[in-house]
């Protein structure tokens, strides 16, 4: 789950001197500091204190390195950069280390496709990314939750008051009843605040009343019984980064007369169409949904020849179609979901498989990875989550293996996925990517170790004084497992917000800027031989954010933080023109003695059909990388439009049918230049 981290306004200004700040940070972050709720969990006592000595790199083991001065009182004093000691890992550990209980198991063949590797699965059912106990009646009766605020550094809440919601409370309903809750955001400084819901309950709508208010309309059913929370965020009319979040609680109970709850028809999870290469095995997972509770029964009235269609052994709501198409052509497959209680209630969807000849996927010219390696760079892609469970994995893996020599797991190494609950780990997906990379002689790029998004709830809810320990423990455990198989890491991802201030993340709130130092030091202590990057977006061209980014990198270097390079995300558009500035930024990184990585390039179409322009943008970014001796890798955020986080903007080099777009050929041509 991804959400902004909000906090409750403190009752009083905390003790400023106990908050660690680094000298250059004082002005820009003054406001944030004044608003910060608690003090950081930093290496406050100045001791180097790790008797085992195992995770303190020699070069930062400097007892003088801890700044205990209340520098806030003297904003004019300019001091030497203060190095940050690496605090020892928590002892005893804060959460359980990975154990044999977390070890992935070999998956049955029927669930995956031909990827050339033995596919692993999690040892148990997929873990929800929350450990919060279900809310109780006592929680509900304690009354509404206080508003939470996000206050950018540039906003003074005494001058600009936060938006709020008029007359909002909690609700009690019976399953089957229709609930309507009005959300009316107001601002005492005038103007009409915008708003958005964080996550709608399934089946609910957030109706726009077209008068500045919206209404949650929801008929909770059996599956919803319990206490649910629903959050809406209001945006300040003057500064949309200034936000107020209100969470309401809804208690849903079963009515005495269960027949008052309507039995709604089941649904099928939306199915895409797929392009398949003839003779490749197809695995298609189909999921049935029924808000009344019992899962629907799925049927395929006309099974393709030789196909099986069975309920998944581990996920009751999922059915798996497996077969190997042997003739080319379009194959529509009709799927029916039948209500488990009333078989007359059904839902139907048709998934279209386009089966094509193998020759349709043979690209002319040389493979990108061969060309790139003769130019001295890696070329790669971000791998779609569980690509080996997709109907088209045969094609996907074959093309990936032929064209690329570096891979980044797109989501598998994000903390909410890999460590969803304290002491619980899901390694199967990353292990599979590593195995795939090994089988195909590819490098793996680990992304990301420390980030503000895709965090598990247990981290978002952790107390600030344990967070540094959690961060170090996490970095240490992930790197301990993967240090020999993944050699490049985005140690910190997206440390800055769009205006260039340090992003007010859970990590920043607990440690100030020091979290970056500590993350890098810990990464080095655990995996001394890996390459450590700072990765961000919108920092490759001029602007407040890139200015702040380079200042940050310089501060890190002054403090001798072990950073090896900068990752430029580059999620851009086909009307992009600021190549000179990108060139400058690459050179600036090189001048700092660091390596350049293009980590997440994709080029969304600014206008439909703009594929020639898109090709030129790909070519020009590649050229800048090739022209910069310190540019080590050119990595795209996927390779087929079928699997892109910006699929609607067709940003990648192959189309949804795995056909080469002009961008593919443009990369080939550019790489082939002498
Ligand atoms: C994106 C993934 O592509 C999506 O599948 C996911 O839902 C959200 O994250 N910057 C990053 C990446 O560092 O991790 C993000 O990836 C894209 C932006």
C-alpha cells in the first residue's frame, strides 16, 4: 500500500536541541523541525559502541562524529561537515531475522510457464502487509480520530490554516444497508479545497456532487463485517502539498434477519488480452470475487484442446487455465463466474489470446545487450512482478534474456512486499529474478532499500525512536541475503520532495538527514563490495529539485558517506527537450567522481502516435549515456507496453504485442555506431 505519511500536530514545540540536524539543512527544514513530533533515534551519545565491531566501517568510526550542538540556536554558524557514526545494529534485534520458515519452496509446474528456471513460491499463503490487530468496539467507541496533517516546509500554519472537513463523524451500519457519508472540505482562509479518497472499500463509490462536496456511497455486505476505516485527504486551495487527512470509522454488523442482505452477483477480476507465441505454454490465473463472502465457482464452457482449468491449490479464489496453443489465430476464451449460493447469478468475461507464429517475434539486427556490451555499458529492464505467472511469460522471458544484461525487480524488493510484517519475509519473487538473471548471465540491480513509499504498515506505525533500528536491521538483512547475487543497490530512493526540500518521510521524521548517511554506512558495512546509489526523479535537469539534489550529494561526500553513483529515474515524455541539461547533470555527477546510472527510463507518449519522437528521445538519452564515460547502465522501466506502470501512455520500446517500436530500432542503431 502506498500513501503519504501524515502526522498529528504536536501540542507543543518539541525540544529543538535534541533533534539532530546537519548544518546546511537548518534553514530549509526549520519549519519541519518545529513541527516534528518527536526526537530522532540517532546515534546520540557519541559512543562508537559496537563491541562486536562487525558493522562499523573503519572510516566512519569517529567518536567526534556526532553533533550534539543545538545548532538551531545559531543559524549563522558554519561548521565543518559532521560525519555520522554508524550506530550498532539493534541488540537484541527488534524483529525476528529471516529463518527457515521464510524460505521459498519449489512451485508446482502447473502454475508457471517455461522460464528456464525452477520457480520458487512463498512457503505459505501470501501475507497481508499489515500486522495491525482488527479494530475493536472499544476503539470505535473511543470516538473519531483526530485529523492528520502534511505541512510542507514552505507553509506556516499560523498564516495559512489547514483545510478541514465540515461535520464528519463515525458510522454504525448493518450489512446490506446503504451508507451515505458527505465530505465537505472547507478552508477558513477561503477557497475550495480539493479532495481525494485514499482507498475506496470494494463496491463503494465516491460520488461527486458537483458543488465542492463528495459522498461516499457504500453498501457493505457480509465480507465487510467489522470496523473499517476510510480516509479522505483535503488539499489546501493555495498549496496542494499542504494537506489534511481525515479517517472515519464505520462499524458494520450482521443484522438479525440475514435475508435482508441482498445476494449480489459475483464478479471476475478484469482480464487483459495477451499475445502468445505458438507452442509456448500458457498459464492464465483468473480470480473470482463475491462481496457476500463465499468465492464464486469459475467455469470455461469451451476449453481449448488439451487445457486444464482448476482451482488454485493455494488461493481458493483463483482458477488456473493451463494449455499449449499449437495453431496460430485469435482464441477467445469465455469465463463464467457462478455464485456459490445462487447458481443463477453469474458474471461472464471473454479473454482474447492472440496466438502468433514464432517468426513474428524475431527482430532483425543484433541484440541490444551484445551491442551495449561492446560499448561498455549494461542495458536492461525492470521485471514485471511474477512475470513467470503470466500467460505470455514464454515470450517475455525469451526476449528479456536475449536483449538485456541487467534486470531490476520492479516491485519485489519493496519493503511492503518483502517484509510485510515484522519478522516475516517474502523472498520468492526476488529469488526467482536472481535465478533468472543467473541463468541468463545478467546483473541484478536492487531497488530500493530505503524509500518513503510502498512501506508496510508496521513501519509506518512504528515509533520514531525505533525506526532507525528497523531501517538498519532491514538494510542489513536484505543485503546479507542478496549481497552475492545483487551487486548494485538504490540505497536511498527519492530523498527529496518536488520543491527540493528533504522529503518528510518516516525515515526523515525519525532521523533527519542522517537517515541517508546511516543507510549508506549500513549498506557498506553489510555488503562492502556492492555499488551504492542515490536514486531520484526530476533531478537530471535544472530546477530547485536538482540544485538541492547536487547539494545533498556534495554534503554526503563531505561527510564521507560511501556513495558510488547517482541513479536518474527519467520517467519522461516524448516532447522532452532538455537534453543539454541532462548532459550537464551527467557531467556534474562525473565531476564529483561518481558513476551515472539511468535507472528507470520510460518515455510516455505526449500525444497519441508520437512514436517517432519517442524513438528520438530514447536515442538521445542513450547517446548522452554513451558519451559520458561514467555512465554505466541504461535501464528502462520495463520493455513491453503490455507491462508498464504507465501502460496508457505506451512508454516502452516494444508494443503490447511484443513488436519492436521505432524506439527499439533507434536504440539498436545508436548502439551500433562505431
Ligand atoms: C512503480 C512500479 O512500476 C509500480 O508497479 C508500482 O505500483 C509503483 O511503483 N519510481 C520508483 C519506482 O522508484 O519504484 C516506481 O515503480 C516508479 C517511480
